């Protein structure tokens, strides 16, 4: 896991660069190959909440934007949320978690790292 910021991530590119959090000054960004990833998580803060258990369900009081989707990664992790851009056969897609309290703002799911993708 690499924590940091990026200015050149694009879903169509094979690689991007990450300025690693807490790296010494003048450290060059790390090149990251998308094919080596499970997902790229865009988070609310780097500390997160290790004790928080995300809910894999939608809040019935909140409107849903996009199509509901369930992703099971090859490592067994489950993520439920919404997407506006999943198309089978593409290298990946963006999704937003169903749990608004999750530290994940949105993520880019690398399709090759998934075991199952289902519209709900």
C-alpha cells in the first residue's frame, strides 16, 4: 500500500506517479503500474479509522446517484456502492461506496483484480 497524492492518474493510462506521504523533501514521486493494483482509493484522510467497519448497504434516506454495484475482489474484500461507468471488458471503473461514512471518497477498481462484479 502506498499512501500519497497523485496529479497524473487517469483511468486510461497504464501508470501514474504518487508523491509518497511523509517522504523526505525532494523525494521523487513513485511510479505505480495500474496492472499491479487492486484499486486506487481516493480517501478523505490518510489516517483513516482502523476500527471502523464499513457498511455494505445503502442508506434508504439518501438518494442514489448512478447504478448500484457490488464488487468482490480476488482477495475476498467486498465493496458495495454506485458507478456511472462500469462496462465489462474495460480495464477498470470508478465507484463510490454505499457507506457515506467510509473513509473512501471514491475508488478506481482495477477489473483484473476482481472475482465478481454484479449490478444490484
